[in-house]
C-alpha cells in the first residue's frame, strides 16, 4: 500500500477546511434566520464561546468581547440577574437541564426577551465542566402578546363601562327623572320616594363595583379621589375655620370634598338651632389640620376624598383630637365598609340619604 503524497494530503486538508467553513457559514445563516444563538461555557477557565448570532442578539459584533459569566450577568436586566443566577446554580448542583426566559439590555438601552435552555456537561468523574445551550430572541412574540393582552384589557374595560352606563340609567337616572317629574306636578312625597330609590340603586352599584374579582378588601387609601366631587363649578376649596372660641353648644366640623353637600349639611345642622358648625374641610389632610386646631365635639367625615381618604384620616383624627367623636357620613353601603370605619375610630357610620335624623345622630355620638 502506497503512502499518500504531500500534495494529496494538502488537497484533502484544504477540502476539509472548505467544508468546515461552509458548515459554519450555513449554521450562522440558519441562526440568523431563526434569530437564535448558542453558547458553551467552560466552567474552570470561565471562558464562554458564543456563536456570532448570539453576539448580534445582545447588540454586539461577533467576538466583540470574552463572554465571561460576570459579563453575561451584567448584560441581563437588573431585575432578572438574581433569578437567572439561582437557576444556573441549581442546574450546576443537580446536573439537570434548565429552561428560562430572561431580559437583556443592549448597549443602546433596548430591552430584548430571550428564551434560553441549557445543560450541564460532566467529565468522567461526574464533575461539572461545561454549561452549554441555546438562546432564541422572542421579543417580537412577547411584545405582540403584551399588545394583545392590552387590547383585551381595553375591550373588557369598554364592556364594563357600557354595562355600568346601562346600570346607572336603570338604577339611578330613571329614579331621578321620576323624582323630577313628581316635583313638577307638586307630589313631594312621590319625589322623595323616587329619590330614596335612586340613592339605594346608586349605593347598590357602588357595592357591586367596589368588590374586585380578586376578592381584595378595601383598604385605607383606596378611596382617595384624583379631584374633589362637584355638583357644579365650585370655587377653590380651602379649609374653613369659622370660630375658634368654645361656645356652650356642641361644636361640629363638616368634612366633605363636595362643596354643595358640605354647605347643605351645614344648613341641616344649623337649622336644628342646637349646635354650631365651627369648621369645614374638603379632604382628609385638611380635616386633620382643622380638627386638630379646633378640637370639636363632633366631626362629620366623608370617605372618598382627594389627597387623603377618610379611612386614612380617621386614625390621625383620633390621635390629634382624642375627645372628638367622628361620625362617618358616606355614600357607601355600611355593610361594605362600615366595619372598617368603626375599627379605625369612628363612633358611628351613617349612609348618606334623605330625611336623616341629624339631631338623633349627633346626640347618639355625643353620648358614646
């Protein structure tokens, strides 16, 4: 058998090199088309071979740096680093393959989503020597799914608003319209009955809408409004302190973000000619300031208000004016939130409505 000459060996080596280069080019092209890269981390030397496309996925030119493990962690989104490091640690300890979705941050600040998998390679003694795997850029898929979810949420919100609009019409507007018609013909008793029905219907809707699907109870701060309630264009709201002297009659502070409700409540109380309304406030924070300054006997407190809601204000009112009796006067049903108000320091919970016995309410609070 004759030995191959050097020219033949050189030709075979050249063909092998060409075939290898062609294979690498085909693999790189396939990875670019799939937007997928692969890695092979040698644990002992902390050297990591990344494919050209993996560098591109991370926003770099191929072989732009040595992808040590610390460098890799530094390229992850800060909120994902601990989770990914823990996942790799478990894989290293157990030898089990792993899958993960991680976010990376490119040099220009763009965040991309990768779906990665890998396995731990052991030597003949069972010692982990390498971790290798693949990464696929799934950013477009994730963003499309997020957009579909946002569209679905928006559609559900539109459907909820339409249902709520129909419920308001059936339960509130119809009752108010009937009350208006009754007043036009002079039937005050019927008008009052229709108004009672409309208020009850509105309160029922609030109870329904305040109960979230996840079953989470209302907490202090959940009733903070973005702006004050208005029935008309009101003047700028400001704390009102009318009298800092202590008269003989019980002294009352009225807290409500609606100027008209606050004014009418004051009229109702003053018509009794037994109490003095000495201060007003339009939100929970103002209430704390006014009540601390005046130390009134009774405070009528709304719940849903701007800046600070009534549930947040109650403990502060009890701390700053421990002798003041706080009566919560709210549009919310007592069974929904009354217990929380009483637990927070109110002596009484009263639902807003018609024909309230304010004398009895005040006297009961003063006697408590």
